[in-house]
C-alpha cells in the first residue's frame, strides 16, 4: 500500500514582509493625515467643538501606532510547514 502524501496549501501563508510593511506605513500615514486635519479644525472650529478636535489630535498618535503595529504577531512560531521528512528520490 502506497503512503499518502500530505498536501500543503500556500493560502495559509502570511503576506510578504514588504507588503505588510507597506500596508502598515499606509495606515500610519492616513492616521497622521487625520491628526493634521484635527489640528487644523482646532484652529477653525468654535469653542465647544474645538476641544473634540484637539482631543483627537492629541490622542490619535497612540491609536495610530497601535494600529500600524498590529498584524504579524498572529504568526505561530512553532508551526512547521513540513511535518514529515521529504521523500527521497532513490
């Protein structure tokens, strides 16, 4: 009886590091543009609304860093791609 080979799918593979970094940089850039808009709105808006814009401008960097750094920590380091020894071509 022949031994069945296991089939591994590439769809379980994470994004390439360069694509992941580009996506993080894009999210961070967008967050900082929103922060810049909040600073501008702080100057333009009247008094009660100005404080909400200022709170957004002050608090947004924390969330921007947390969101930009989220993503690759879901990789399990102990998971092996090849579980069995490869078959020899003898």
